[in-house]
C-alpha cells in the first residue's frame, strides 16, 4: 500500500448564493412548532455524519428521501456512507451539504459513488419535526465540499447558502502556510492531487473555471465566495439533470497526463508497475475555520 500522503482541503479549506429558483429542494415545507436545532459550527468541524430524512406522507412532488451530510470529509467517510446506505432506497435522494471540506482523495471517492447512485445535491441545513422537513438558509459548503456538490446528477445552491473556494494545500501546514517548510515530496503530492482533482472535475461535468477560481486563492487569504454568475460558470448549479458522464478510471488516462495522476515509481519491476496504478491512501485533514464565526480568522 502506498504511504504517500494526500492533500486535504483545508487547503481548498473553504471551498465550498445564488440559486436556480426552478430547482426546488424536494418536499420543502414550512414547519410549525418546535423543530430540530440546526447543526452548530462545532458539528461542522466534526467528521462527516449522515442522517436520513423521509418525505412527508402528504408530499405532492419530489418525494424521495433527503440525506443530511454535515461535517469534515475524512478517510473514514466513504466507508461510513456505505454503512449508512444499507437497507435504504436512495433512488432520487438529495444530499443536503453543510461542510468545511476535508480530504481530497476521500472526497473524490465519495463523489464518484454519489454520481454512480444518481444522487442530487444541494447546500443547506435540514430541520425536521415528525414527518415534516425543510431546510434552513445560511449553510456553508467550503473546500472539498464543493466537489461533493459537483457530484450531484442535478445541483442547486439556494439563496443564503455560502459556497467558498480556496487552494489545495498540505493540511498539516495550512494554519501558517507561509512560515512552513516544504520538501520535494510535498510538492509532488500537491501536483499529484491537483491532477486527480482536475480529472474528477471534468468527469463530473464541472468546468476549468472552478479549478481556476479555487487555485488562485492561497491559504493565507480569505476564502472566495462564489457569486451567482460563478456558480453557473463553474457548472455547480444545473437547470436540468446532468447527462450521464462516463468517467474513465483514475488509472486509465492518456500517456501524457498519466504521470500527473500516478505516483512516481521505478519502472523496472512488476511490483513497482502495480504500485504505479495504486492511488496514495494517506491523507491530511482539514482544520480550517468555517462559516459564521470563522470570518475573523479566515485570513492566515
């Protein structure tokens, strides 16, 4: 197993409004009485958790379930999602995101899984009482969260949601990126993960503008919040369902770009050749400030 580290996005650490009014979150309804409290800032900093919300029995349209996805993407998140899906019918389900980002490679793995399942995505905070549910504005989708948003077969960003982007960086040095030191191996990791992320972006139907916007913001500057025009320019919001994209395997790439996506190993022996096709599995974690109270501390 490769021991090469991967980037997180604390780097993008804040990637993740504007929205298309005609794409409504399924089953939205006003609630009366006491509702479940919205996730706190602290919950958004915890490892990502998934919660299932059934549609109201009386819903008239978009009656599929919702998946609340709150927190940081870690190395355990893809497996945790697989456990969550057991015994559930996810046909037509919408993932409601509220996240500060996290691991690059694990977000890519999870995003590809969501696309395979045909899940829809949006940004928000789910509030529920008994069989009723709705979303609350003001949620944040930052850093690698934006690439989970991109994984949706259709995607909405409602008014009041914050989608913010930032560069990829070494997660363990993002807090003081200018003062930190970096090795040649670190630079290789950065370039490798940018390559993998670029490939994923295009496979998911995103545009190069998304990468350009994110990669122009260093970790010592405030996160860039995407405008309504930028959300459309990057293809993060859709008016229609995204056409099925047949994404090539991460290991099946052109002869020129292969060097960017694969770990560098000697070419002489069989084990090395096998290792060249094995993605790095070790990943840094995002510990970036997020949403609301983060405003004062965004600038590093």
